[in-house]
C-alpha cells in the first residue's frame, strides 16, 4: 500500500486508514472482538499502518480491541484516537477542558495498552471551553510524550483557523490532520476545507468515505432497506447523518449509476471507485475505510493503487457537484485575478 505524509507533520501513513468505529458494537451494525482483531491483522498484513479509533466508539470497547490486536507490534502503527464526546455521566466527562482532555487521554492509553498515541483528534468544537485551554493542554501532552501530534475533526472553518492562529501565537503544536466527512455523496466540506487544509499544511483524513455503505452499491433506488441485515442504513434514525432519506435522492442515485459505469469499465467494484475518487485528491493523506466484515475489508483494500483516469474523475466530479452557495458562487464569478 502506498504511503503519504500526514500534512506538514513527519508522520507517514498508509493511504487507507482502518476505521474501528463499529468494532465491539453488537450486531447487526457491529463486529465482534474476534472478527475485529482478525480484520486489524489482515489490514496490517496488507501494508496498512494507520488505525483510527475514539474514546467513545462502542463505549471504549473499540480502543480495547485495538490495544489487544496491536500488542507486541505497537511501533508498526500510527495510532489515532479522539477526545471530546461524553465518556461518563458527570458534567466534566465531556468537552475539551484541560481536565477532560488529560483524564480522557489517560483512560484511552489504558484501554489501548500503550504509553502514547501518535495522533489525538479533538472530535468536535466545545462551546464551553476557550480553545486556548484545549490547545495548551494538548501541547502539554505532546511535551509529555503521551501524544505525538494533534488533529481536528468537525470544527467550522473559522474555528479551525482561530485554533491555528492561537497555536501559532504561543508556539504550541498546531493541528496536522483534519478528519471530516467526505465522499461522493457528502461534499459539503469542499467549499472551505480543502483549500484551508492545503494552504495550512494539514492532511485531510476523510471519514464515511462510502456514505455509511451507500456507495458500495448494495442498496437499490426503489427498495428502502428495512431489515437490519441489509446494512446499517436500514436502521439509522431519521435525524441521523446517515438517515436513509438523506441518501435516497435523485442526485445520489445518479452518482451511484456513474460509479457503477466506471466500476464495470475498469473491472473494479463500486466501493473501490468511490474510495479512489477521494485518493486522487492531493490534500488527502489517508482515507478511513469503515468495515464490518472481512469480505468488506478485502473489497475496500482493492482501492489501494486503483488510479482513476482523469476523464472518469471529471465525470464523477460533475455528477456529484454540490450547488455552489454564496459567497463561493460570487467569488467564482467575479473574484478571478490574473497578472
Ligand atoms: N471523526 C468523526 O466524527 C467520525 C465519524 C464517523 C466515522 N469516523 C471514522 O471513519 C471510519 C469510517 O466511517 P464509516 O464507517 O462511516 O465509513 P463508510 O465507509 O462510509 O461506511 C462503512 C460501512 O459501510 C458498509 N460497507 C463498507 N464497505 C463495504 C463494502 N465493500 N461492501 C458493502 N458494504 C460495505 C459497512 O456497514 P454495513 O455492512 O452495516 O452496511 C461499513 O460498516 C470509522 O470507523 C471511524 O474510524 C469518524
């Protein structure tokens, strides 16, 4: 598997990261610990080195499974976890306060059976905590050797830019990775974050690259999935990011039809084409594949090394183009400047 540098950091990561969000969750959405461990081993054998977990995945079980699976081979792995969401019932068991970040990381390290993580993400903005407090706490953890580098996830663009400015002002470690939802069916971040990350030297690490499984091609336009065994989109609540009604749109079925045409032409699968479209973006350091089964892993690993011809990338860009809102439309119409 090809390696890429993670933003302007010195970390080298495989172009496919392995997401572990459903490891340790019960059926039908989750993967039991034994199967999850086998999936992690197969991913490492295939040349992957970038594991993504979080303190809240499966209530901490995901971190435990990852820790057990990499015991004895810790240094082969770039290990990423996250802090911010609620890990307990108390008012200080969530957020980006110094207290929660430090305590959260200590607990993650115990579950992961290691003395450091390579990458710590702030999982989303905390409206109660001054970002300077969070960045200083994270910087101290880097200084103490418990965290290698820091990343951001699910911040608004101004929040991310403000964070970078605060880090720069005080000479603290700044974010080197950005984890955002990005796929052919969810391109919202493109208006702000792709430019932002490439100019700021931040490696983009897309999550939900298949739109929760939609882009695997296993769903059909006229067949609303109702049985949990059909895939996780069958059981998502109506207000969820992955709600079926958010996926079941004319635009998305047109995207899937184009993915299918290209897959047939190239002798690849739907998932491989959808993942390769993300891998073609220079700002992307590593795409996080989410898998529930070994067969899904084998399928998605096939995206490594699949290079889409430029004409096919353009076709996918066109069919999935999100509407250009203001001020982006205004700037594209009138903002050009040539010497
Ligand atoms: N930072 C954040 O806020 C955030 C949020 C979400 C996720 N993440 C990270 O990103 C990772 C990936 O996210 P995701 O799980 O949403 O990714 P995804 O690729 O969009 O969806 C993965 C799901 O799609 C189905 N699937 C995957 N490959 C398939 C294949 N080849 N054929 C058929 N079905 C397939 C499986 O679910 P079924 O079999 O149940 O259909 C699998 O669990 C997570 O594990 C986590 O590490 C981060």
